[in-house]
């Protein structure tokens, strides 16, 4: 599990390498840690032609750094991300259910979560 300091380092390193910025700074949104991790405001100077995200989410369990192509308000991004996590966790909790043919159900569920993520504009910064 990541600490806040490790999350900040990860965000800065990924943003600098992906967007080729001269200067990137981040600031945590709020004083408290979210159940999934942290949300940061991003300020970038000297970025290439690619638009640097305004807000990023760091999942403290997976180390995943997520941004969105749509300029949502921070609270909206948090709600959308929490909804996706809840859907994903629900699918994981039901992995052992014995259905007559579980494969199509699981395939449909994964597509549903993936579709919701795409509609919200989410992408991972690797």
C-alpha cells in the first residue's frame, strides 16, 4: 500500500515523463485521505501540445494513477471513480457464484464497467 509521499512521487514522475513538462506541481484536494487513496490538483508549465490533466487520482492499493479527458469538478471525478470501484468490487465479490453459464455474465459485467470508465473519460497514466 502506498503512502501519501510515495503517491506524490509517482504522480510527479509519471506526469513529467508522459507530458514532457518543464515544471509540474501537485496539491492534494482536501486534508484527508480518501478510502481509495488521494486526489491531486495538477499545475504544469512548459508542457508539450498534449493537454495535461487538471486532476489525478492515485489508488493507494494498486498504485494506479488515473486522470480523465473530461474536465469534471473534483467532487464529480471522485464520485465517478468510487462508482467504478464499487462496480468492480461487486464483480470480484461474485466471482464464485455458480451460474449455468457464468462466462457471458462476467464478460458483460467487465464491458459495462469499461464502458462507464470510457464515458467518464478515465485513463491510466502509466
